[in-house]
C-alpha cells in the first residue's frame, strides 16, 4: 500500500510539473531542434570519418541512428540521409563542416535545457563551458560511431575465426543485422546515461537517473510501436501532406519521443523530491 501511494505521489509530481512547466512546448522545441541537428551531425560525422580514413562510415551511422525507429518513419528519412551523405565534399576542415558541428551541438543544448527544467535546476555554468561541452559530445559521439563502424566491419571476420576455433558458438553468433540492432540499442542506453549524468546542472548518481532512463526506454518502445500501428491502419498523412509526409511523420515521432525523454527527467526529479521529503519526516 505504501509503495502504491509513493508511486502515485511521484507520478503526480512528475506529470504535474511537466504540464505546469511547459513540458509540451519543450517537447516540441526538442523535436524540431533534434531534426534540425540530425543532418548537420551526420554530415560532420561522415566528413570526420572520411578524414580519418573510414570511407563507408555513412552506412553504419544511418543504421545506428535509424534502426530503433519504426520502419515507416525511418525508411524515407534514412534514404534522404544517405543521399546527402554520399555527396562528395572537400577537405574536412572547411567552414561548412565547422558550421555543421555547431548546428549539431544545438541539439545537445536543447537536451540540456529540457533536462535542467525537468530536474528543476538553474544552470550557472558559463555559455562557453556549455557550448564546448556540447561540441565535445558531438566529437565523442562521432568517434563512438566510428569505432562501431570498424567493429561491424571486423565482426563477421572475428565471428568466423571464433566459430572455427569453438564450433559450439555458431548458434549464438547471429547475423550482422541482429548485431546492428543490439549495438543501436546499446548506443541509446549509453547516450541516455551520458546526457542525464553530465548535461544538466548538478551531480547525480546512476541510481538517481536509472528510473527515468528505464521509463524512457519503455516509453520509446511502447510509443514507437503504437505510432507505427497508427500509421499502418489509420493515418492520412500521405494524402494530407503529399511529399511532405515523411517529414511530418518524423516530426510527430520525435515529438512523442521528446515528451517521453523529458518525462524521464521529471520522474527522476520527483523521486528525489519524494525521498528527500521522506528523509525529513521524523521517525
């Protein structure tokens, strides 16, 4: 009974603060900013990967980003992304690539603002520090994608060597497609841990951020599944928006995911507030 009351208070606090603090508007801001940052990030990542010698990086990057999206949403956007990324560009250190990195970092800044409001904290760190941290996130993510790209290339070779040495491993090796899904899911989990731990002001342990991350992952799965079913059965986006349908679908999907992401932060903050209130109660 006590746990049920605690859950009711935490959820009431989280959803109440989300509504009172313009959570829906922040979700819209985060969705549009994420969409605006996506192409610049992938352009910057591909340019850096090419500069470092990874010529087939764009295929891996597209899979990592879109493999966890519903197919109806991911396929048309991924196709356009590939078209953009396969355009030949000049040297890495050009004004265009630097601008792409800056715009990509705007997506990180949108995440920071959303989490600061969700965690109910004021960020007093300097603008320069915050922007440099956002750019560092872009660089680190790119290098992570690059490492994964190399691993995916080596995975089949290493798998064959392992199976030759230990035949009993064969049923467990799976296919490269399965590994792509596993890696893409792992990237999402690590990214959520990183942004909750380091982007908003203040310090939090893993225990402090774990409930919100679990909520976000579960909400992403449920929300994307329901939205995909809606697109299959009831949606009139194609007839309504014609050639703009894929963009509109992506915006709505990102809006749903953004709201779930912000609510994850709200739940973490609500749990912390409830725990602090309980600690102050004598006896």
